[in-house]
C-alpha cells in the first residue's frame, strides 16, 4: 500500500506538530511561570501557524530536577501549571480548533519523589521493591547527566540505577507490574481524550540481564550498549502498542537517542511495528558530538548525509519525524544559521526541513527565530546537564572558554520565556519570569513578526500551507543533488508528473549554483523564496547589483544570496 493511500496513517502523516514546553510558553496567572491558563489563551495563535497538533512536554507534578522529566505523579498536573480541570479545558478547546493533543510519556525513569520509589526504598519485602534496579555492588556505568549511574540510598542500604540525573531512578521494566502501571497510565490519558504520546528515551527501557560493566573509555555513555535497544524492548513495546490500538487515531512517537536506521526500522516497519515515528539525532550532530560534549564547526555535508540517509531508508517503508529544535537542543539559528542574517537564515532553515518527507515538528519560539541566550555565569544556568558539563569536562580550559561551550550547547537556550511582544518581560508575564528573557525580544517577538509579511513567522506559515496543499510535498520521493557542495543543500521531491526543487544556501556569502541537468531546460515556477525587493541581503553593495523582479532573477541567475532559499515547482 502506498503511503498516500494508507488511510490509517493520514492522521499523522499529513499533520505538523507544535511543541509546547509549558513553563516558558505563557504565564496566564501572573506568577512568572508559564501555565495552562496561558496556553488556553494562546491556542488561536498556535492554530494560526497552520499546525494540526500540540505536543506537551511533561505537565505532571515534578520536583523539577530535570524540569518535568522527573515525574512524581503520572495522573495529575503540576500545580505550577494549573489543575486537571484546566487541562481538560485546554484539551476541549484544542479539539474544537481542530488541534490534536499529544502527551509526553516518560517511562524509563520516575522522580525519586514518586510514590513507587518512596515505597521501593523501604526494603526488599515492599510490594514496590522491584519497581527499580537495586544492587549491593554497582557496575561501572556513568550517567548521562550526573556522575556515576548508581547512587547509594541509606534507607534501603543499596545502590539504585539512574541513567540520567540522581533524582531520576530507572524503572525496572522487566517487572510485569511496572508494565501494567504504564498501560494504566496510557489508558488514563487516552480515556480523557488525548490523541497519542511522544515517548521519552523509549529505546532505553529494557536493560541487559545482569547489568554488565560498560565500555571503560566511553564517557557518560559507557553502559549504553547494555541499555539501548535492550533484549526485551520489542516485547514491551508491543504491549504498549496494543493499548494504543484500543483507541481510534492514537499514534506514538518515540525518542531514540543514538539510534541507527537499522535499529529504528525494527520499531517502525511491518505489521508488528510499535511506533509511528522515531525522533532521531543524527542530523543534530552536524556541529557536535552528543550535543553537550564536543563542539566543532557546523558541517553542511554531515547534515545533508544524515538527512538523506533517513529520507532514503524510510521512503515507502515508514515515516520521518522532522525537527530542528526541541526542549533538548539549543536554538538552531545560533547553531546552523546566522544571527547576523537572522531573518534570512531562520526562514531558510524552516524550508530546508519542512519540505522533506515526514511530519514537521516546530518548537515554541522557533517560528519567530529565537536564539541562544548569553549568560555571564554558570550559576545563572538551571539545566542539570549544563552544570554537570561545565564542572566535569574541559577543566584545563579557562572559565570563559568553558562558559562559551555552554552557550553553544545548553538546553536552557531552548527554555527562555517565549517572546510575545516588546513590552517588559517580552509579554510572557507581567511579573519577573522564572528564568532570563533573551535581550533580543525587543525585535524578535510574535507581535512584530505577525505584522511583517516577510518575517520568519509568516514564512513558517507559508511553508506549512504549501506543504499541506501538495501531495508531492507530503508523499513525494526524495532525491538529493550535489551532495558534496559545502554551502548549498539542494533536493527534489517528486510524485507522478510533478517535481519540486528546494535550494537552500547555508552561507553568508553569495553562492554560484548550477541546477541539475534534468532541470536545466525546464521552466519552473518560483512558489516560495525568502527574499523580496524590500528585504535584501545585508552584504554591502550586493543588493544593488540584483535589484528587480525577484521571480525573474531567481529563474535567470545561477546565484544564491546569503541564506537564500528557493522552492521551484515543475510540471
């Protein structure tokens, strides 16, 4: 069955999804913290983007050791964000606006303040004793966030496993009672009316029996061979998939850190598949290794290779989750674009991924081009991984150099308050927010960009509308051109007799380009471009050389302006 005729899959394949990290989205009750009251008030804005669904990062009660990804109660709403009744109001209004709602399902670990862990630490005779991993003698695994992967608990007199922060003990999914708890949680939210789940680090939930020592020379991930894609992962995933099948239209998106295409396909393909999409990380390594640890100049070649691998491997077999930002990654303009060419690079980056085959995810603030925040001290950061990395790695470097690495890598840059307007606190709140507001909110904000036809915000709207209105851009095949070009990403999407050519410059210097031989003698229609007569490049003198009708220019000159994108349609 072709992808476009698969009726059961259209619900997620033809949609685009907006991610809300609620703490920094909008403060509706005036306490400086984003909440569901603010979300309720902004749902029309979300709908105006042209998206079809909202993915909420965790809304549950949490002590916030990892800002919501350490859950202390899976069946309630964090008091900072409102009440269960308020969530139901948001859910109802979202559905009335035609927006589906996806919850974050975090089941690799809980908070150490969850009832299950509080009971488990009481002793081996407790009914919750085996809900977690306890050992008298720990192995040599390192945690990803915070020191060794084992923490001694005085109350129980044993060590417990935490792949992430110390306050995030790993659940023992080998215990069937734990899996039944997970299924009950899923049904609880699905019965309420949510439409699916984004499943956090889901490929980590099955651990190797015996928990053997890890590879000694792999910092922070030495135990990963024994907890990534573990021995029973697909058995457990099948159980959770069965729950979703009880509900019409329910879909599942898995996050797969360090996953390969080969391993991802085992989740994504066949009648026994357990996920509809997998959030992979390959393309986010184009300027780093593991995001936080090793930084290097952005490589477009590496970025293109990753994109092309996944596009080609999944074509006709499964479906891609397309993203450039989320709560775990710094802002993309600061990484792969240019803050100097802010509007140009922000809009180019939008087009470069939205027109790939897959479902686009847009993270709050991405659509207006929010950028990384500069903080003067590591003490001003709140993210546990940023603090750990600063104090653990590159210790021979100066404090300034280590702080610069944090600027490039910190998840906190994705978590600064949403910039709604140019009033005090960026319109996020009427009181001082829980975290620092980026100083560029005076110019980079929703109100200003909404009025500017050539803004990044309105370009996102145009991209999403164009994608949704085209079967070729939804379901067409993918082909990359000139993969060795270090400055230009060019690919086509084709279906039946229609083709689109997407041409993206990743350079602040004008680039001469050539078109593929199969396009040279064809007349294409320029359907989208991020340049117009009123908004020229900032390169001195360059705009004067090429004034005139933008469409004629694009079709008759083999030259791309800084961070220019062109979308050409051929029939």
